[in-house]
C-alpha cells in the first residue's frame, strides 16, 4: 500500500490565532498558561484536520512558538551567554529573548540574527556557535508534543532538522570556527533525542537535510556518511528529507546513506526521479514530494497519476506520497475563502486541500482510478477553466514587453554625474537621516481601514483620516529632525499587498495568511494573469505629504522582484516574464511620482537575494533578469531624481556585484543584528554608490542608544566613505509602537549630529 504523509503543517491557525496569542503574551495581557493552551488547541485542531483527510502519518515538531530552527537550538542548549540561561530547561521567555531580544521576564539582550530560509520568504533564527560549544538536551517540547498526539490516538512522525543542516545554517561568533568540528559533540545529543523517541514507541523520524540541494564542499558531503552511520543505531526508521531543489552531485550520496527512506522534491527535482529510483537500494522507501508545497495552484491530478503509476509499478509498497516540502509556506484552508468567485477558487489549493490531493493520488494507486473519479473530474475541469479564462492573457501587455530595448535599462548618466546633480538639488548634510518608509500601524489606522472595507465609512472619510495620520507622521519627523521624510504608509496594509490590490492580473484571498517570522504573517498576492497598472497607485498620498513640508519627501514603492518573490506566482509562464510585466507597471508609477515633484523615490527590493537559485550555476540567469527588471522600473527618471532601494535580512555579500549593477543611487540594508557583518563584502568590492546600513533593529523592542548607533556607523565608515553613508533603521517601522520609535529615531538623529560634528572635513551644507 502506498502511504500518504505530511512534512509539516502551517502553525499559525486559519485566523492567525497563534499570532494573537503570541503578541498578547508579549504585551502581558495573557500568562504563559493561556499561551500554551492556545498552542495545544491549535496542534489538536491541525492534527485532526490532517487525520480527517486520510494522512497515514501526522507530523509532530512542526509547531513552533517562533521558529523551528530556534526550537532546535533550545532543545540542544545552544543559548548564547548574553541571555542569562541557567543551564536547565530552556523556558519560553529565554526562547523569546533569543528571537526578539525581549520577553515578559528576563533582561533584554541583543536578539539572535535572523535571515531567510533558503529561497523562501520565511525567516529563521540563526544558531550562534562558539569554539567549544556544549550541546545538551535542554528542552522537552518535542517529546511532550509526541505524547500529546499519541494520547489523541494518532500515528505520528516526529520532525527534526538534521544535524548537518543545523550546523550549516549556524554561525560562529568571535574567532573563526570550522563548524564541522562541532559534529563529535553534537551527534551524541541527536542520539539521545532518537533514543527518547524510541522509548515513546515511535517508528519513523523525519530528519530534514535541505542543504543536500546546495553546492556542498567535499568535507560536508563526507560528513553526511559519517554522521548517519553513527545515527543508524537508534533502532528507529529514519526518513532523510530533502526539498527546495535538485540533488545533482549529492544524489548518489543521499541515496546511499544508511537510512530507511528518502524524500525528494518531485516538483522542483522532477527530472531526477528516475535516477533516484535507479540508485536507491531495494530496501528503502522513496517519498515523492509530488504536490507543490510552495504555491497555491490546484494540481493536475490526472497528469500526476500518469507519472506516478509507473513509479508505483517499480516500487510497490516502498512508494510514499507527500507535499514537496513543509506546508508552512501556504495558507491553511481554502474553505474559509468566502469572497473569491467559484471559478477562481476552483483553481486553488491551500494546505488542507493539498493534503486531500495527496490522499486522492494515494487512493487512486491503492484502490483504482474509479475510486476517485469525482476528484479527477473536478481537477480536469479546473485545469480547462484556468487555461481558457479571459482573465489570464492581455495582448497589450505582451506587446509592451516585446518592445523594450536597452535604452529602457539605462539612466541618462553614470552615478558620479547623477550624484553631483542630486547633491546640488537636495542639499543634504553629511550622514543624512531617513527611515525605510512605514511608521507605526496603530489601532486607529487599522480600525479606519477595517471600517472602510466593511462599508461603515465612506471613501472620502477614510481618505481624510489617512491624511490626518500622514500629517501627524510628517510633523513628528520634522520635530525629530530627520533629513529625508516619508509619508508613513498609513493607507497601506502590506508593502506587497497594497500594490497587488491596485494592479490588474493579481487577486487576493481573505484568509490566505502565511508566516514570515515569529508573529509576522503576510497574505501574498496571487498573480494569476498578465499584470497592468490601471491608474497611479501612490501619487496622491505622496503629493499630499510633500505639501506639508519643505524637506524632501521620499516616494515609496515595492520593487518588481520583491512583488514577484513575495507572491504566489502563475506557473503558466516564466517568472522572468511576469517580473518584467510588474517592472513596466512600476516604471509608470515612478515617472508619475517624478512628474508630481518627488525627487527621491525608493523602490524596495527586499527579496532580491531570496529569489536566488540554490545552485550557483543558475545564479547568473536569475540575476540578469532580476537586475534588468529593477533597472527598467527605475531608469525612466531624470538624473536629479535620486533612486533608493532597500534590502533586509538576506546575505548578499556573494552577490554584491549584482547589487551594484542595479545602479540605485542609495541602498539601505540590514546590518544591526549582524553587527555590520554584511559590510564585509566591501572589503573586496569597492561599492560605488551611497549606502545606509541599518542601525536600529526594528524586529526587536529594544531601543538602540546613541553610542550603539555611533559605533555601528564608525564600523561602516571603515568600508564606505562618510560622504556616501546614510543613517536609517534596518526596515520599516509599522510593527513598532510610537513611543519606542520616537526614542530610537531621536537617538539616531542625535548620533548623526555627533558624527557630523566629529567629521574631520567640513560639511558641504549645514546640518538639519
């Protein structure tokens, strides 16, 4: 019998119940008992949903209070000394201080670094290692949740990030460290974990090793065999799980490891299935990740069945079916979408529906196609409907894209000439201060937006309320002494969703939330057709904000690559083609802003690094079209208009040349959590343009001091000449509260003034 299993279910709840409970606990509105009760209720509900559709194994360990890699750090006792851990059980407040620097109890401390999980928009908390790292079993969360699921009568499969992936994702602080030197200390603790699970009558354990989809040094490849030889003595059946890409040069290694089963991403690595089967020993299970765990389009079940029926004939009972990766990356349940029209809804599948697709495939293989004829017919109808719908294709858009030539990609002059003109026009001081765009999204703002969407206030009244919020934000910035102002984005729900709602070819769900990090959830746009801009999207708001001040106002846009990478993207044309369409729409917005008198325009590309393919041989093709799309969106303006871009929480040292090729006049980047580590790229590469290294970690409630900010900027000045440095937070301020924002920005402006005063050369213009 073919079995169906799941690699992980969304944690947040269909209505973001986890987010609500987390934030209530952090505010002190509920206690730890109430928080853990919410978690228990969510786990029980999610297990029941998965069991209800017919999954043979249910995952345990996929639920997390913040991040699954942080969960493992807590379980292994990898807690940096600054969090005052007593060496016992890692409690929730220690855990939350590691994640965000602050918790209801314990002393605040600098949060652990956070970065993107492979090529997704999920962020993980980076483990911090030291040379003589001590690993010890320090948290019972996994074992407690196994007992919890078993008490409910479920057959469970615990999930643990594998030891090699865990070490690969971590960083050493201080002196250089070969992380593989930590294996001898780490593997015995993994052995202890497996022994504990065996004592709980567990049969299968899923060990996730997604780094097998990367270019691995030979030492790391060799470490896999030694590591899994030592782990095979647990008496458990180990399912080695890979995802997000092809195995390529790691294929024979993965097939040959001493484990009972191997999972591969049969969506992204479909061409490797036959080769894996040929290399896989006859005793091993092959789990095929046959349903896309990262997008929301309904599967073509008939086509998939034709592919896997032949595989079933070869493998028999050794074939398991699963999603390609954890369903963490998709919304929970499509049945809660009550505002989508039935045709469009028939094209989609969220987490619960994807599991139903897997079980349908399983039943077809085990019971015959006739047993699932109704499901196959519905799948075929959806496929035909989507292929023939008139909401998909726009001939004018395709003609516009075909007409683009190299002149659309170039600014009129090189940066050096533009910079001179911009300096004369803008007259900014040394170390100019600005923010990334958004200011606190207060309860009042959210209430107004909610009332407008519900029809309880008119559009006129809504706009008047937003103008009052903008006026307040502009006045606050002037009071604080910032040099380049923003309008605060009061009218925007999300930096991608806001633009998606105003572009044709893009749709939205009502409850399609996915976790980005911790309690931060996003509702990705669904790019279903050719993208166009029917009308200006931001000009009215920015023009109004500029009318309130004599200081330069910065227009705020989300870039084409970020809109693409933070959306569920159509799969019937290349991502490059879709990105080009978005770039053309944004180019029109940029030129409209310039025509309205806005001379600083920020086009955020927070997700440029995120979209980078996992294999280096594929990087250049992606970077070529991604950088080209950004330049098309930005290059239609005069030399005196200053183009900014922003990137956050991504390692881009290895693509710094591509970042420079974007030719933005100013880039702002995250550097506060990494202690300016990202600026190491500038030791080998002379970045030619201006840069704002983020000095205020907005993902933590901790407020940087003036001294902290000055120290970070002095580090930055080692790499970038001071006349090309800006001072700014590392990301938007929408999630923070006004009191902490005001204090942090006051410190930031004060630091800038002190740095200007200390500068060894005269400033070109008076400080603000």
